[in-house]
C-alpha cells in the first residue's frame, strides 16, 4: 500500500522513512504507560498491555514535528493521551484532555505558534478536539434574605461538596438572578432584579474567575430581565434564556455567552418556543443543554433543547410534574438533573440525549426558588431556597454520580432564596 503522513512516505513495507526535514524514527517500541517524546522524531506506541500518556516537549519552535503511530492496532482498547506539557494544543491549554482511541491510528503533529500550539496535520480520521476537563467546585451567590432585602454574598463549594461560610458580596445586590459555567473553568452571574418589582430588572453580569472570585458589575448587553435559566453549551460557551422583562411580560429570547464571558445581544425567540419565567436549564450530552419548566400560567413542564451551536428548539411536550423555579445542574457523564421547585421535592433526570425522565423523589426539604450546581467532576449540589412554612433555607443536598439526591445537610451561610449557582475550576 502507499500513502503519506506529512512529508513522510509510507512504503509497502509499512516503514515510515526519514523525511527530508530530518524526521527520524525511534528504534524502541514504546510499551510503557508514559513516555516523553522529542521533536523531529517518530514513535511506535504499543498499548497492548496498557494505556499510554505521551508527554510532548515543554518548549517548541514553529515547524517542529512529531509523529506517533499505533504499533499493535490497540488504541481502541487502550487509548493514548497527549499531555501538551505547558503548551497549547489546537488553541487550548494543557488542562484540556486530548485522547486518541482508534485502532491503527497515526498522528502527525506540527507546532505552529504559542496561540494554537501543536496542531494535528494528519491523524487518519479527523483532528481530535481537546476535551474539557471536569469542573470541580461550585459557587452560590446573590438572592433574597428572609426579611426581603437583597444581597450579593456568595458561598463557595469545594470538590467534596462542602459549602463554605459567606464571602462578602461584590456587585449590585439582586434577586431572581441566574448563573452558569463558561470558559471551561469560570462562571457568570447575570440578570435579576434589584427590588421587589420586575420594573427593576437588570441585564448586568458578574464574571467569576477560576478561583471563585466575583468581579464587579459588567454593563448590560441584553434586555433587562429576571427569573431566567442558564447553562453551558458547546465548548466553553453558555446561554441565558427566557424569563420576564421590566413590563412583567414573559419572554423566550436568549443571550449567548462567549468562552471569554462576553454576553451577546438578544437572540429572538424561535417559533414554537413558549415564553415563560421561573425556568431552569441543565446541560446534557457534553455540549448541549435543555430549558424546562417555568410559569406561563399555569405552571409548565415544557422543555426546549439547545444545540451545540446555541440554537433553541421549539417546545417539547412536558414530562414530570409542572412547576416553577426548580434548580438544575449537570451530573455524571453527559447527564443533567432538575430538582425541587414549587415547594416539591420532585426530581427529573436528563439523559445524555436530552430526554427528561418522569418524577422521582429527592431527599430533604421540599422547597422552591433554590439553586443547583455541579461539583466534584460528576456530582451536583442543590442549596438554599424557600420552604412553604419555615421560609428561607440554608440547607444543601448532595447528588451522587448516579443522580440520587441525598438528605438535607445542615446549612452553612446566610439563608436565602431566589439565588443562583454555577460550577467553576478544574482544580480539586
């Protein structure tokens, strides 16, 4: 057979000859679980017995080339993982995971520059997309206190699901706020209102860095509104959607958020998407999300999927008990969860294809207007909210990687409702 990998000719004997540019092949077959490779060389990687992590050079110049190839056609069983060792890979930093999992695959890497870093010139199938590592921590912030005043305090959640005491607020105190992850390891709070009236709704946002530090107010771009849903989608992007505006009218417009935390202007509602408020959104499938529930009067269990390009679909017939103000989060691998809302403890799991399941029951106190967030890579937490008789809460409920919601955990931080939660940080 014949073919080319970069400038290297693959002969009928299966040996890749030394290129004119000086690429030479290692005379040792790599069988270990780790190997550090050098520019200007090719490597046979034998994963018959184990997976292998390949560490690329810590420094590189434009035009540096490395070729790696599946010696025993076993990458589909035991994958290889590329560690870019401080340099970028296809424009993403080395916190992102790059894996190759196809039997018989060869990968021809060329270093471009500091912006894009290593680029697959050829990999027999398609340039592999870096995989976002799981986020580990969460943050709850803003909301309405038991005495009806608004706050901007926040509470961080570590990778074990432990809620920390209050952190002094940054930005304008507000309630009926929404939050989501963006940029892989950061979060954004947005919208809400600054008094008891929808007329005081705002479109300002506050960015949260990967250490959980909340930034000052960012001027509004989208239409001022409150009680929206929000979720990540795509690679590092996010979306705010639905809610009610300053005229107390329900809306179905959306605002996309870039991987840099920049909020775009309004996107008009799609045909067939029912305007509603007190809605929530959960991620699914690794790069999509779904808005569900809310209040068009009476309460709704409609849902609207969002594609990995941020396009909202028309209504899907409801599943689960119709209700307003549930919390939502991602959990497990590519799955999501809606829980609580309208003083219930209903739970509705979301499959990795966006199918919402019928009701199950959460542990803990039935409540409304609390918040949810992911933490610990594959788990979730619901916290705060309002109980029908006892008022504002500061309890939390942990969700395991199977989507089971646990009992109340004694509260930490100021009891409040109408707040928001989001996940952040790749570091445990």
